[in-house]
C-alpha cells in the first residue's frame, strides 16, 4: 500500500462522492488531474525519491501536487507558510530539495533551488506515464518539528505510516460518514491538518472544504454557504469562537437565561422545557452553518470549560492527541458525559502506549509504539538514541496519567516541568490555563527561570491588551494564584503588547519567549 494506491481505492469505492468541495471535484475526477500534474512534474525532473517542496495555503493544487509527487515515487517536503527565506533555504539544503512548488506570493530569488508556480495550469497528460513502483516503507513526507520546545528535527514519514493512520481513523466511523463535508482550514503542511483533511476523508469517502485563509469573515461565509458537518481546529480557535458566542449573547441580554439552560439542559428537557434548549442550541448551530455535528480538537489540550460549552450545545467534541512523529492523531477521545477533563482517550488501532517513570501522583512519561510511529529522525542518530528504546518504543516527551476511566490524561510537556529549589514539580499548563482566563490577557507562557543568585522561580510572560497596566496584571495574577497551592504561585512575570511567538498550531514557543526575556525584549516586568 502507498498513498497513490490509497487514493485509487477511494476512487473505486466512492467515485461519485465529492472530494474537493469548493471546486465540486468528485473522487473520480481527481485522478486524471493528478496524472496531468504528474506529467508536469516529470517534465521538471521529478522522479523516484526526488524531494519536492510544497509551499502553499490550502488550495486545490496542494493535494493535487502531493498525489502527483507520490505518483512519480517522489518525497514531499511540507513547508510551513509562516517561515522566512533563510529557513526555507536551510530546510531544502538539509533534505536535498531542489524544486519547490509554491504559490507566487512565496516565491523569492534563491540560488538553492528552483520554484514552480503551484497554480500554473497543467498540459496534456503523458499517456505512457505510469505510477512508480513505490514500497510501503518508502518515505512519503518530510516535515520539520514545530520547535515549540526544542531545535527542529526532520521527521520522515513512510507511505506505511500515512496509510496506516488513515486505516486507524476507522475508529471514528460512528462519527464520520461518506458524503459529509469536513472543514479544512487547518494548514495541510501541518500533520494535524493533513491527517484530518486528507487521510480521514480518504478513509470515509468524505469531502474536504479547503480554506486558504483564517479570516473570520471568510470562515463564517463558508459555514453559511457549505454547511460543513465536521469542524477540526486547534483548541485556541474553539475558545475564541466560544468567547465570541458568549459575548454576542451578553450584548443581546440573553446570556442570563442561555447559560443555565445549556448547563442544565437535561433537567430543562425533563421538566418539559426542552423547547428552550432546542431554541438556544439552534441559534448557535446556525453560526456553524446548521449541520455541524462533530468538533475535533488537536495540537494542544482543550480546557474543560471550552469542551463542556460545546457539549452542552449538543455538539460531539473529540480531543485528539499526536505528534508529527506519529502522523498526528495516535490517541482519540470519545464524547460523552463519562469523559473527564483533559482526557485524550487511548491509542487507536495498531498502536499502543506505556506510562513510564510515574511519580507519586501517577504522572509519568508517555511512550508509544505502533504502525503510525516513525522510524527515526533523518540523519540524526543522537536524537534517535534519546527517544527510542531497544524495543522500538518512542518517548513522546509528554507527561500523562490514567484517569478513572482508564484513559490518558494530558499533564504537560516533560521539558517544560518547573523544578523548584524545594524539589517540587510545577506544570506550566495548569497555570497557563488559569492565567489565560484573566480579562485582557491574550496569551501567556509559564516556564522555569533563574533570578538573583541562581534562584529558580516560576516565571510568566503575558501578552496583554494595550490598556492593561503592570499593577492591574499583578492584582489579577495574585487572585488567580489563590486557586492553586502556594508553591505553584507565579510571582515573577513580564508583560508585553506583542504577540508571543507561536507554532503553526498556535502553541507558544516557550524557549523562544524565554530567550527574548533574557535578551531584555520584555522590559515591563516584576521581578
């Protein structure tokens, strides 16, 4: 099995279902387009094992180019659209990439490789061109890790990894069916967007509505026009949408009745007031187009209050967990009243997990093994020796515990644990979850930091609105601190009106924030 054969299987199974929704392209119509694009790429010198960079927003030509490269037996270098020419030059050099298929807005003068316009029309198909002989163990994609906590590494994923992820997503078969529309505004160059937007759709015969922008107006227009059934997003997007919905209710003086009705929807239904529940839910569902059933979060942990908000509204809320190294979702939670906060379910089909080095609270490091786990970083034996054991188990570097349901609960990144001078451990995610609720705080990074004679403290850097003062923030942090044990209190912090450095999934790059703090780029501080 390889990715092109996976596409062929989908075409054979669902020829008349729509695959690319915006352009109305059916599965059976997509194959001839792939062969035409493959002819174009062959004329540009692409052949077996050629590395081809793809640098584009989510447009039709993105998946078209992916499958054309795989048709020829090449490897796709997935390039983040938020980077710089210097970074692109470095990435292409490290991977041996000499051709980048890109949108014109990303093209620049480079002596390192040549560009091809991804939106350029393809010519006639070479009738003699046949699919390359591609083994399942051949590399399909090359990705650079996000670098949110460490130096980026190159992750090769094989056709086996990708097709097995697609097969494993059958675990979600009760939630996704053929012909449904999956909203695709998560970038396809990121593993979460790729796994949900491409691998899930091919598995279920669903369609993907590609959206190249994150403009809220364009997204709302899409919801109204196309009425998607499944909406994947990073937790921060769901949180912002929730806040906007609540604000709208408050402005219309409706939140005072909507909040209790949604929270106690079962009680209201039982006493004959179900019409109120249906009315409020219906109004909010129209914001998403009226047909949305499933919300899928990934890339970070979702706050319980955000998840509960959507479940009270009648949506099925699914939390996925994974890494680039695991083709994204290797764990999936399932919605329902029994689900506990921060639960991310358990590993999906043909994958397994272990929790090692548990502390007294049952928190330990998550190790995984299975069909979706990559074989190792490219040309980086030292890194591979650090993260793999002799039996092929991969150390995710994430901290988890088992909840009362026997499901995994996310506890934070191991490298971000703050070890105080007292020996106590503090988990930044817990504090960041408290602080992000402070009005006027847009984002926050909490990490271990040395001050005065090497004293280790909990330090926070806050991105705030322009009308926030140091005194106001100090009072708000002090109030938030009271919700946790005193040894977890954050009493040292800096604030800025600038946006904190983020990864493509909107996670804060803690190590970059800390470097900026040390460099004096956050002068408004309380030490």
